[in-house]
C-alpha cells in the first residue's frame, strides 16, 4: 500500500518508562484537523475493506452511489450495534500496521478487513503479522523475522488507568499468539492468493516452513488509548516487571487526545 500522509503524525517519544524504569516503545499521535490529510487517511482505510475496482463493479451492479454502498455494506457505522467498537478496533489495527510498515520497515499483509462476513465482525487469530527478509532475494534465512502483534484499543477514555489496563490486556493476549499465529499465517496466505496478491501469499508461505527453514519470532503487545500526555515520561500505575514479559516479547503503545472523536471524523469520510 502507498504511505498515507497521516503517518507523519505518528511521533516517537523516546525515554518513556514504567514506574520501575523498564522502557516501552511509545508513540504519540500528534494530529490536526486537516481535511486533505483526513480524506487521504479515510481512503487508505476504505481500501482495506474493498479495492477501487471491486467498488466500481459493485456499485454499477447494484445501481447505488459509492457512498450508499459503502455505508450500507462495507464501512462500520457508529449508530449500528458494535459499529463504534468495530471502527475503534479497525483503525487501531491499521494504525499499528502502518507503524510497522512505514516507520519500522516491515512488510505487513493487508487482508484482515477485506471481504469479511459482517462489516462489524472482526476475524479471529493474530491481529497483525509483520515480517522482514534478511536477504534481498527473499531466500529463506535464519535471520528472517516474523512479528505477531496483538492490538488492544481503548479510544473513548483519557484516564491513565484505562491506558495501563489496555497495555496489560495487550501483553496478556500477545502471550497466546504462539498457539495461534500459525493458523493466521495459513489463513492470510489463502486470503491473499484469493485477492490476487500472489507474491505476498508466497512471502507468507515462507513463514509456514519454520521446521525446514528456521527464523526469528517475536511477540508484541500493542495498546492504544486517548491519554493526551505522559507526564515526565513515566507511565504511572504499572511496573514493567509485573507484566512478566518474555525475552521475545515487547510493548508498543500509541496515545493521543480524544482518539474516538478522531476515529469518527475519519470513518465518516470513508465514502468514496
């Protein structure tokens, strides 16, 4: 996917630690209400659900406008049951996918939101898979990397307690990923192939061959909440040691002001 303009709003905050000085990977979403950037972000999100060509085909067949079709069949609406929750989950997963792809330079398959059974129903399995190949030709190498990312979002609250509870939940769930990411890999490979993304499907298949071609695996607990600022760069209320992180596990946290309202602003633009 092309790099969306809003990625420039994702600012790394170095030196943020828990109460016991254990560090976390922290980013702040420092945004402004810029129509051009929000429209671009909305289009980026919409393309996770349906491609441009498929949208044109569907609206011609059903004789609907793009906005009518997207609102009715594709884009979660906040007045629907689980609509706001689905918006929150989807924008958060896409945001972390963008962080890993466009800032940390991993490859990230984009197929989880595509053609799902209900527009407010999320797929099961690992939330995000990201990977890096060690060689330019993508020949299997022991230094290839696979990252399994579990995302937890609490966009409707600015309370610090909600922020660290979200982190705790993300870390706890990411510990389960070793039992399920292999199923996610298989699902992604098949779905990418059905989408016509054959080369990406082949890339994913490399990571289904761990026995024959070992590689590095790590797990990320990724949390996001509407905490406006982290005072003195110390995340009060949680000690890193209490999270009992494994050696192959890390924490990523994104925060920003009033992110649920921002989410609705963006999704209301996902109409073309």
